C-alpha cells in the first residue's frame, strides 16, 4: 500500500503551486525569525539591566596586631578600604535595538 502511494502520480503538484507554497513558507519563516530576533534582543536587554543594577560597592576594615613583649609597638598593620558605586550613564539604559517608526519623505527637489 505504501509503495502504491509513493508511485501514484495522479495528484502531481504543478510547479506554480509549488512556487506559491514555497513563497508562503519563506515569508512565514522570515516573520518567525524576526519575532525570535526581537525576543532575543529583549532578553539580552534584561540581562544587561540586571548586570547594570549590581551594586559593586565594598568595604573592609583594617587589621592591626601588637607585639606581646612590647605592647606599644605594632607587629602588623593593614589599612581598610571602601568604595561606593555610583550610577553611571549607561546603567539600566532602556534602549531597543529594533526598527524605528516610518518617516514620511519630504518634498522632492527638482
């Protein structure tokens, strides 16, 4: 039964029908890939916003140790440090990388 279906030529697709079907498939593929592109860009924008929102401030205290046989003299000493993260111009920037709205053409010059 399967062999008779494969060898059957009664419903052969005409080349114009094949071109129409292929064209519709390609147009659908382009629209689908464009939707995927916009979704990926939106997710990457979310990731960049999350990275930009990370607070990179830090603070640690110093350390000192005194000699046991001479209490007034330091054996080891390390200073502490601090750094405060300020908001940069590019942090949490809400920009879309996509097509702009159409702009009307101006009058033609002669």
